């Protein structure tokens, strides 16, 4: 009987967390429906949830909704992968090497302060209006959270742990992958989560670059045409997709914890 309870424990706790996490969204949805039904807010300012659902169904019937979601997700994932990989590499260099830190930190610190929209005209000039410019902008957004957190995490790894690795003959890349990065996993994962959130934020800016598809395009185009229902649909989809990708990173964190626990 005791083993059964132990097995059910984590599932029960997970169900409770999911239930509690759904409370606020459900309350907001109810408040939204009540406000629109009672006429407290005018429809052109805040359409009813049913209007947003109708807009989603209309786009889905025309085959546009799935395309918008797919192209935006693809852009975010590719840009995130490129930016996070570069952030991990350069963050490791700066976090472990004083020479690399002296060379790179001043420049990267200055570039980090540049607003995202400032890159748009330059990327259009260099890469035209294709996918490369959009993915590059998203990669810029993903790079800095990973870079910053990796540098900080590696600099705070316990020196005794590093010395123990060296005592076992680990040097260079082997020491980094076997000792230092596993010890820095919590900080690295936090950086990856921030980077993924930044990637979705930069998506909207990226799809300003003469885009004709994607959720950012849907948001901007709907604003220009006064389609508030589609604007809200785009916002809800961005929120849901952002939460899903964040959850996938959290799953990866748990798997890494089991691997290096």
C-alpha cells in the first residue's frame, strides 16, 4: 500500500499545481465574458471571447491559422537555437578565461544596450527582407540572456569542485562539460528560459521586417485594420506558445537533473 501512495504522490502534486495554475486564467476569462456581456466595455475596444473564437475559426477554415503558428514557431526555435548556442559558447569563454573576458565583455556589454528595433533597418540593409534577417534578430534576443547567465553561473562554481575535477585529470573541454557546466545547470536553464521569452518578444519586432505571415504579422496587420478580435487572438496564441516552450525547457531541466544529480 505504501509504494502505491508514493507512486501517486508526484502525480497528485502535479495535478494540484496544474489546477492552481488554471485558476487565474479561468477567472480572467470569466471576468472578460461578464464585462463584455454586461456592456461595461464597448465591443470595438474589447470583443467578447466568442468573437475571438470566431476569428480563430475563420482563420483556421482558410488554412491561415496553422500556417501563422507554424512559421512563427519555426522562426522562434531556429533563432533561439542559434542565439542560445552562441551565448553558451561565448559565455563559457568569458566565464572561464580572463583574457576572453577582457576582450569581449566591454563590446558585448555595449551591444546588449542596443534596443531591438534599432537592429531592424540595419538587418534589412544587410540581409534584405528574407528569413535570415528575422532569424538573426530573434537570435540576438536569445543570445544575451544565455550569455549573461552562463558567465555568472560559471564564475560562481565552487572552486573545490573544479580542483577535484582537475585531480582526476580533467582539463579544458572535458573539465567544462563534466564539472563546470553541470554545476552551473540551474543558472544556465534560467538563462535559457529568459532567452526563450526574449525570442517570442523579438518575434514581433522580427515580423515587422516586411513579413506577410506569422503571429507578429497577424498582430500588426489586425491593428492596422482595426480587427481587435484577431489582435487578441494573436496575443493569446503567443502567450500559449510561450508557455509551452518554457515548459519544454523545464522538462529538459528535470532530465538534466537526473543525468547529473
